[in-house]
C-alpha cells in the first residue's frame, strides 16, 4: 500500500526547472546564510503564500513547477525577510492559538507568549459557560477572538484607541464568523463602560520601557506600532492606568488577566493589589518566565479541562 503522504517521484524535466522543493531549499539556504531564525519554517510559509501552495502540497507534490510570476513573488518575499521584515508582515497573516488573523502595520503581530492569557481564561470559564469578556487594547482582536472561538456561549468587546486597528479586528471577526458575538469600540481602555460590567477582563498592554524600544529585534522595533509597545519610562504606565479601571468594570467574582514583561511581575502584582484585588498571582509562560498577572487560576498548577 502506498503511503498517501509520500512525495511523488521527480518527473523528467530540465534540471533548472523551478519546483516547489528547489525553490524552498534555495530560499532556506539564503535565509540561513542571512542569519534568520527558523529559515526552513520561514521559507516554507513564504512559499505557501507566493505559490498558492499548502504545507501538504510541498510534502506530497514537491516537484510541482513554480511559475515565473510565483518565483518572482517568492524571491521578493525572501528579500524582504532578509531585511528582517517579519513573515506575518510580508504575507499579511499570523496564526494565534487556533485561529488565523489578518495583520497590518497598524496592529501588533500576535506572539505565542500571549497565549498564556488564554490558558488562564480557559481554566477560569468552562466551555459552555455564558459570560461577558472585554479585551482592553485589542489590536488585531487576537485575544478576544481566540477566546470566543473556544467558548461558544461567551460574548465580548474589544477596545482600542486606534481606528485602523479596530478595522483590522472587525475584519478578523467577520472572517472567523464571530462578528455576532464580538463588538469593537474606539475608547481609551474601559472609558464609557459601567461599573461591574464584565466577568472577564483581559489585556496585553504596552509594557516596553521607552528607552528599551531601540534595542528590540528589528522585526519588532521596525514593524510593530510603537503605540502598542511603549509602556512609558519604566514600562509600567499602562498598568497604573489599568488597575483601577479593571477593578471598576469587573464583576465581584470576576477574573482579570494581563500580560506583563518577564521582569515586571512583582511590580504589576503590587499595582493590582493596591487597586483592591486579593489573591493576585504571577503566572509563568512555557519558557518558565513571568508572563501574566491575574486573580484567576494558575494553569501551571491546574490542568485546563478539555470538556
């Protein structure tokens, strides 16, 4: 019996005919020489976008011819990556949790670290539980939309001060068929919302100290909006603004979770305790670094229910 995912044998063709495999290998070598992290993955993702191919196509039909137009587009993408432009910016899409999102220069490109917020939220609220959530500083809508995709009885709001970011979030909600449960509003943090309005408050606010931004990797420094990065002189200004507002809009038994920089845990914990929260804890990410401050459950000590 033939293995259904075994590559097809190479057809009779000129040695210099461009194929998916040849293009991928050549680009991978160029990215590796250019000291790009994950050259094989980046080269594959760019090839998928340029050639209209899937990962499975590259595995099962590696000798498929790449047209001149596709090859030209691919080479242009590889050049952009060599200049340290992120793959997500080049292709305009980025995966987060289990969803795919459109991203533009107006929004932060979502990162795996932020998925620690999802770990807390999914442990705090069961799959079929009805609750209201808000994502403060929503950007692309990544956090709110990933949450709603996992909790079908929940509804939520995402806020942002950027009109352009909100347009991206609304488009992502429509693409994921979640626009009937997700609303996006232009406001500063939670301004305009009533007291005790939400069961869950989530946020990934800007937390990079202003003078540290210049030291970030070019992929972040040159391509993410500084509005979504700059946390003021000490990186903590957003949390000073957020803590009393989160306390105000959260229901008495509600849960909040905010992403933090790896060295900000004790300071952010103290700010939320000063705002009146009890049982505040610091949750570590998969790299064992402080990543989230919350009054909710710690997914590192409690498994997330699968039901």
